[in-house]
């Protein structure tokens, strides 16, 4: 098998990346504006605003960081909370469900839905989920190896920006509660 076929391939909607970085920049800007008001003495308002901005970054980054990664020996579906690692030999079928969401069906009876390619009206016309399904099917066919003992795994998704912003949100909320006034 060609070495180029073994490189990792990341599938995601281009709009997710643009939206994620745009909202991140906007929320950092608004948090900075709110932080300037802290010196005026009205601590609860600006701190609440900063917490809201950081919370928005957490939600946005978690959702828009969703993707599908086609690795050398497994398919990785990264959703906001959980990441599913499915060896290619476990993939029975990849298709879009009735509502248009990309779904991976495994031989052990699991159905793994992809947040990155969730059904939408726009996707119905553009067809990004259908193109992703075709790419995944081709890759699974090329990279499938004889059955091994390796099983599918589910782990928590790590999103460093979102996780640090979540810690910041908690810290700012505690500061807003404990601030005098």
C-alpha cells in the first residue's frame, strides 16, 4: 500500500473553523472591553460579562472543533464531549441518517453520530456530509485490515482552548460572587 494512503486526513466543515475563530476573537474583544470597566468600581457587571464571553468561547470551541480524523488504522469521530476511536475493521457502514447526520455503524451494533457533519438545510443542498461519507468509505476500504482484537473506544474530548476558558469562566464567576458590592 502506498505511504500516502497512510497519512491522517481531517474532515470538517470549513465554516466551522471560520466561525470558531471569528467568535473567539469577538468574545476576547468583548471580554477585554468588560475588563476595562472593572476599574470603575462596578465589579459584578463586567465580571458577569467576562464570564458570559468565556462561556460562549467554551461552547463555540467545543462544537466547532468537531471533526472526523481518518488515521492509519482507525477512524476517529471527535464530538464536543466524547471522541470515538473506531478501528477500520469495526466499521460496518457509513451513511447519513434520515435527518442528514453522518453516522458510523459498527459491527458491534453501535451507531456513532458526527456533530461535525450534523444534518442541516444548507448541507442538504451543498452536500458536505455526502462528500465526507464518500471519502470515509473509500478510506475504510483502502485501510481495512483483517480483524484483530482491537475494539472501539470512547474517551473524553480534550479541547485546550475550551478547557482553559472553562477554568477561566469558573474563576471569574467565583470572583463575581465574592466581589464586594
